[in-house]
């Protein structure tokens, strides 16, 4: 299964794995699953860290990026097709622009 990680799961995975459910931990431990992180999540982490809305303890966004690489997580960029078609996502799904783009990337890329 190909799984796009939400920004919260990225942070929980690296900083507070107690917040990850047992069922999700089982999914993480399954070697047949492939995990992806969107450039959108990295942008959200970096932006919120820079305006002091996100404490990364003694880390920084680049270190998070490098740690995710070391865990074998793949990255997907925001491409023009996804950006230009995200208006297809119904408005009632979520109002947060980061979440909306992540949801649309997951739908568009079969993640």
C-alpha cells in the first residue's frame, strides 16, 4: 500500500510516537507498505516553525527532511497538475489549505 503521511503523523513519528495508534504502528511496521511525504508537509513544517507556531525541540525542518530520508520515506513534489485540479475536492472536506492539498495529492496519486 502507498501511504501519504499527514504532517501530524510526520511529527508524531519523529517526536511523539505515543500519539500513533496501535493500528497505524502495525501499518508502519509492514515492509510491504511504502510511505510518502509531500513537499506541502515540509513547507507547512518550515513555515510554522519560522513563525514560532511549531516547536521542533532541538531540531529544524532540514533535519526533519534528512531524518525522513534516513527512514526510507519517499517525497513527492507539488506538481502543476495537482495544483491546478485541487478545486475538484469538495469544499466540505476540510478548510485548511495544507490539508486540502494533501488530501488532493493522495487522491490524485493513488496514495
